């Protein structure tokens, strides 16, 4: 049974947070701090990086990562059982540099042809545990073009901004989560991956077992799920959800 201490005002809440929520937290975080008197200290990373930090013993009050990862952290005893809640979901999209022609991604076949025609494709390195990179690598395999585009694929590691990479002209096409592409200046969002190639990635928040501010962490989860915050999340490319985390897919 979940038992969380009451929130204290003026607490410092240490949050380990996925890059997908960076823009959203930047926009709504100050409102939370003003309402509660608490202060947010946030470390951003890929889901894989956040899992390594928490399982490695790093102290945090709250983690925001992919729902399956948070669920696994509940099972491993790193996140308080019953505290995890799904917050929002986002899809994976395509962007190009401002002024560049938009590739046709309207159908699976059109996307395949556009990727083959592209001079270079940037996406997050799957080896870093980036959810979008892991999924896109599977898309390339499914399309049967992984070997053909390997030489022109630019894998961005260390949580680097794929959109900024394309904005600087260092790659022609960016593939990343929609919420991570929309706020980047210098690029044009083309649209989501088409049809069955799309994957809506659900993100969840969970209260860390070793965190000293569990009550304050719960208040942040409640805030992120509040009706007034939902449209602000949506504006950053996140689709709000308000249900407990589903079971991990086999």
C-alpha cells in the first residue's frame, strides 16, 4: 500500500527527467514552484541514462521516464510501489532544416523512399537507451533499409539535440520524439511517422524510494496531472494521460 508523507513547502525536489519533458517542465515548473514554495532541481537524460543513475544509487525524489522503465524500477525496488502514474505520451516525428524541402512521409512507402533519397539522417543513439532511437532502428529494420542507410546515419549520443544538429546543417533529416523537435529553432517539423510505423511513447512519473522529499514529489505528480496543466503539456507536443501505468509489454 502506498503511504507518502505530506508535502513540506520550501522543499528542494530532485528530479531525474527524460529529455522529452524538457520544454514542458521548463514552462510549467516555475508555476509549480510559485504555487507550492518548493524548488525543482532537474537532471535531464535519456531513459537509459536515468535508469542507470537511479539503479546505481543516485539519490532523487522523482523520476520521469518511459512507463515501462518506471514500472521496472518499481519491480526492482527503486520506485515506491503504487506511486507511478502515466503523465503524457508523444509520438516520433520527422523534421528538416528551415527552408529545406519537406520529404514525403505520408505513407510507409513514401517514408521509405524519402529516407533512401536523403543525404543524411540524424537520430538518437539506441545504445544510449534513447526510446526514439531504439524505435527508429526497428523501423529501419522493418522497412528493410537498415544496411542501405547505415553509412549516412548520424547517431547522436549523450542526449544531444538531434534537432539542433539538423538546424546547423550537419544532417538533412532529424528523427526524434515530437516533443523534442517542436521547440527547436531553425527546423521545420514535417510530421509524425506514418501509420503502423508510429509508436506513441508513454511517460510516467514515480517517487523514488531513496528520496527525502517523497511528499513534495507526490505534489509534483498531482500538479502535472491537474486539468490546468494539460493544455500546456499538449502545446509542447505531449498528449496528456491520467491513468496508472499499464503493465510492461512482453
